[in-house]
C-alpha cells in the first residue's frame, strides 16, 4: 500500500489503476479481493497479509478489529495526526479547488483514551460471530449480550468487556447490568422481531464529576424496572442522576421519547472554561469535552472579536459555541432547527447569566429575512457548525446574500466543508485553517476555516 486515502482506506496502484483497500495502512503488502472494479479505480478488502507495515504497533484493546469503533489503534498517535492533516489538505485541494493559506499544524489530544463524555451501549439477543466461528455448528449467535453494533450489521452486537473510550465506571455499570439481566432472566432486544425488554444504556460522564445513566427498555414492567433501577443506584452511588426511558418503537432514537428521572435532577452540568452547560438525556454536546474546549477556543480566535460585533451562531444546537464566545461579542444570535435544542440553549444562557444572547428555532433560510435583521441586527461575524452533510446549498446562497465580513466554518467533515467553501469562493477568501483531532484512534477529524469577505 502506497498512501493513506481517507476513511480508513489505503491506496495502491496496479498498472496505473488506483485500488482503495480497507483495513490496511501504507507499507502493508496484501492480496486484495476486489469488490468494485471500475475503469480507473477499484475497491477491495485485504485477504492475506504478506508483510505488515513498519508503521504498525500493537492495538491496546481486546476488541480491536471486531467492534469497529477505533479503526486506527494499530497506528502510533503521531502518525494518525499526520494522516488526518493530510486528509483535510487533500479534501480542500481536490474538492474545494480554491486558494488556501498555509494550514496550521493539527491540534492533537493530550488524552487519547477515555476521552468521550457520552457512550451508548446496546443490549441484543444476537451476538456477532467472529470469522473463525462462522462454520462451527456448535456456535450460535443466539446469546444475550451488551456492547456495540458490529460494523455493517444492524442486527448483531459485539459483546464488550472493556472499552477504553470513557472513564470508569462506564464498563463496571454496563457489565453489572448485563450480569443482573443474566441472573434475573431479563430478555434482550431482538431488532428483527421487535421483542425483548432491555434495549440501551446511555452513560454521560462530565469533567465536573457528575454522572448520568439512562436505561432504555422496550416496554413498561414496573416491578422489574424498579428492581433494576434500585440495583443500579445502590451498586453505583456515584451516579448523580439515573433515568429510564420506555421505547416501544422500532428505532433507537430518543428525540420523540421522554426520559424519566428515577433519582437525581434529571440532567448533569458540564463546564467549558468558566461556562456551565446543562446536559439533559437528549441534549447534543461535544462528545470530547477537553478537545471541544480547544475547538471552541480556536473558533473564538478566528472570529476576531473585540466587543463590538454581532455574532450569528448558525446550527447553534444547545448554544455552546455562541455562549463560549459571548464575552468578546456585543450580541449573540443563535439559530437552530431543533426546538428542544433551542430550549436548552436558552436555559444555558440563563445558567451563565448572559443578557446578550438570543436563540431562535427555525430553518436559517426562513428565519434570516430582512425583518429578522432589523430586529436583531445584521451579523458582523457568522459562525456555522453544520452536521456531516454540510450546509444546504440554499444556506450557502443565503450567506453570500448576507455578506458578513467574517465567516468561521467549523466542520466534522472536511469533504462537505470543501464543497461549501468552493461555493462561498464567489465572495469569500479562505484566510486561516486549523484541524483539530476530537476522536483519537478513529477516522474522524474536525476542521475550522476562517473566511473573509473579498
């Protein structure tokens, strides 16, 4: 394999044809089974390794390669950062095709394990079978397990004994509930037949020390539920709020369900610098608190605020970026389509005693009209932090119409960011670039771009 090609694939060239291969790194020598074979390129999987790359190190997790969560544990962290920086550069040049300043070195994480503040575990009655188990007639997937969905399999779960992504007591809690279920004969969810009691376990651990656990079950069975919740609370008194959610639906989404507090206040408090944020079971919050703080510090720096500017925070979610930069701004105006998130944003503004922040629910394309600008002021700085799909083309056109002097674009997907920057190039020039690694040992990378009106 010659080079890294993004999304966990490396590339090789065979008679001028580019082949993308999963589960390989530059320096590996492999036999490849082609799964896609086009005129100029192909995609495949490694069947046999003749030689492993000198870059490889021993993964530290017993579940590496099976659960699919941390795809890069076989790479030294410094090498991961190099490949991630290369990924951002390649996307911006290949897709964006605009003039770029020199990119600043990627900001790596000081803590490369146990960095996630939120984990979601799944209970299932179907265990994912390892390759060596598939043809064994004595092995069956019919087993109650707790862990993660196997990559590419919606109905199979990998049993997890120790995950290194979140601080303890995350593993202790999951294993204790799993053991309790075995002892008391609690059924696990069957996603195909829509049967079974235990469904999910969501755990949030804040840097403040507060811990939230939300147990999700398929139906109400009061005696069973009370006994299990009392067991969890008694065994783990450090849990500051324990909730349960009854989910009779066929999907795992909580957005249209109401978690109920069994003990505690029903939320936890997280901090970024001196700012406090209320996190409820359905709140979105940056999953890596310490790196999230660095991401927001760069965003604030790129906004170049001096106390006189009106800042629009688009896709503002629960208001975290706008609140974080509020001390340096004259006014913060947040817009977000999810009404529950705006309710959280307003609460967070009150929690931080902010009088210069306003938050509005609705689609930016519809909300930001002339009457809205007359009421709230035209933006001097726009901060936009869209989902992986990037900004809607209509929003990009809206930004070109608004023509704010500075735009700061925070992205978790450099490919869609590059596409949007190419569209903004009509009026905007890229002036600063800063990648930030939020998720060590994974393929994901965040990138912050400062754009100035030409």
